[in-house]
C-alpha cells in the first residue's frame, strides 16, 4: 500500500517528430490517500491567466464553479520534514486556481520500482504519477496504467487540448512528439534540457585536503579515476569512496550510451553516440563487458559501497548523508550545484563530464507526469500539470518550498536559509517547466542559457524520433524484467563476477530475447524507411 497517498505511424507524423526535435536542439532553452473527493467534470471553457507570476499561456478556469477535490502526486525521493507545511501552502494557493488540494506522496528511490509496480498491478487509486522511458513507461502503458491524454475518443476527451493549452504553447513540440506511443501521449514531459551526459560528482573539500584537484581536473575516462579513488580509500577509509547502486553506475544508459528505443527495461539497444541501427543485446557491444570489468576491479579494491547491489539511497541522498566522496550521475549544466543544495553541501561539490552529449527519443520522455487510469479526477489533474508548466509561483513552491522560510529571494535568485534542508527535495527536473525555476545563489546566473548551449551540437542517436510499441512483446518483456532484476544490480555495480553476464544473457535468450530484438528491429526499420 502506498503511503497517503501496430506501430501505426504515418509518414507525416514521423517527419514531424524528426523536424521538431531538430528545431528544439537549436534552441530548447529559449524559451493515496485512502479516500478521494469525486468531483464532477469542470467546464471546458478557459481563459488566459492574468497573474503576474503566471505565464500568459496558462489555462485557468473559474475555480468557484468547481467542487473541491484532492489530488495525489506520487514521485520518487525522500519525504522532507516540512512536506505537510508546503502542502498547506500549495492548497491555499490552488484554492483560487483550480479548487484542488494536493497530497504529496514521495517514495524512496530504493523502494520506488517495487511499490509502484504493486500499486499499478493492484489498481491502487492514484492521480498524478511520475514516469519515464528509463523507468518502464512503455511497459506500464501496455499494462493500462496511464490515460491517453490527447485522445479525442477517450473517456475524458482530449485532456491535453482542453485543459493543457499552456503546455501546448510553452513546451517545445519535440518533447510531446518524441514521447508518443502509438500516436498518443500518456504523460507530459518536463520542459528541461534535451541532451544528456554521464559523469561523476565529487566532494571538492576532500579533494583539496588530499591534493587531488589537479588529477580530478584531468579525468577523461573511468580508468582515470582509479588512482584518485585509491588515494581517497587509503587516506579516508571511513568514507564510501565511490557510491553506486542499481541504475546509477557506469553501465547506466546515460554513461554507456545505450538507446533502448523507448523502454530501458526491455533489452535490445543501439548506441546513442554511434551510427549503426542494428539492434543488439548490450553484451554484444564491447563497452558492456569493458565497463563490467573495471567496475568489478573497483569493487574488489574496496572503492565501492559493499551494499551497491541492494542499496536504497539515490546518489544524491547518499551524498547528503555526508560520508560519500563520489557518485555517478546523469549530468547537465549546474547539476553539481543542484545536488549540493539538496544534499546541504553548498560549495563543496563539482561535476566531471565524462561522456559525449547525446540526444535520443528517450531523453524527450526522460521525466514525465502521467495521469493514472485509476484517477477519479483526471480533468483537475490535467489542470494541475498545466499549471506546473505555466505558473511560476506554483512551480517554485512545489520545488523549493515557502519563500522567506525555505529560501529568500532577490528577483530570480534564491538563497538558502537554515530551514532549506527541511524541504530540499531535489526534484525540479520532474515538474512542469524547469525554465520557471528560480536559480540558487550558488548556481550560474546564466543557467538557462547554458542549458541552451548544452543541447547545441549534441550527437543524435541514429534512432532519434523512434519509440517502441512494446505491446507485441509485453509477455516476453515481463519475464525478462524479472531476469534483469536478478542479474543487473550485481553485475552493474561490480558486486558479482562479470563472467555471470554470459549466464545472464543465455537466460534472456532462453526466454524470448531473440523475439524481442527482432520486434524492435522490425519497428525501427519501418520507422527509418518512412523517413
């Protein structure tokens, strides 16, 4: 129980996906609880918001005409001490906007997959749910977990068109186009950076103390980290030298550059930084075993946390605990400053960009909010998501807490207070538009321009624009997911011998991997032929 908590694409659609993604790459940054109130459908008439803290594109209804409802928003992370205080502030603000109360439901990263899978399987009532291409979105769509948000023939009509005009006017088209499955959007992407890059974030204070700053500045490859990690391990044995966990390691898609073609939980990839469109198992690419071997070496030398295969904390939360020197992260401009604020380590973290900047369709769907098919108030949920994309006050309140309490503000720049750690959820990349976010005083004031530059000249995956329809292989994918859970955490964190990879992929092959890869290849070939 949660806490309170085919292929049918026309040539024109495919062309639109590719063209819109290309346009955005040139300038993305420019711009359960146990009981619910069941409200009647609100009027579809909408007017533009006139609030000084809201975008002119925001869709606003007459809240006085709407019955009050309570919406849950469920996302991964550690629940902060001041969650209820912020909920109260959100509810007061939403009263005159859409007459809704919000129930924040955070689930620790380590428990996220299991709890959400159980909730979906049990048809547990939820409203707004975080989802992503790397977190089983395609598979959960196939299970019927999410409403199609732009289906005119759906039970609730075209929710996006009716209640999401602010999204349509502010979110670059590439995000919605790239996140479609069978022509429909089952979740709304966050408006954020489009490219992605792998690397590490480390403690600068410890590096300076041990005289390692120059060596860290010269790091280019995973192997370059070995002497640095060895020095920290020898001189600071009380620290976890390198924190890894399942999904956050050198074999993660953002580091090894796997394009899983729509769902990271379904085997069969091409490389984002390559040109070959032949779909293969990861083990068929040299980078896979090379990465397993060096990670295993680090583990055996004691650099990596011994519980890496079963670790529950995210790298960010692990650094917040204060006993971690380095972690693996998906990076973007200012990621180190964001993590530093969330971990209460302002001025003590620095990132090292270690891979190519790449773009795949998965990045368009790398962070989304969907409305579940168990929601009793999907119209109001769509209004709330729309506000997250258009209403600066609401967006920053959810992300950073209460002004004058959790931060002070000077224009667009915010500064931490003594109470910041009590609502430092570090989740701004999950909600609405990051371009509405205030900028922390320890961040570069040109952050959003840096995001724009980050997307420029990034390498495009050879499968850019393609999204797998997993329905034809859903049964194989479900069986293989359990096999992946058996092997991936141990292999990817160095906890078990890389030789086990052969046993792993034999087991996948014995359970339909060939069929899965063939289906992915057929769909990708059809997509490429229609371009």
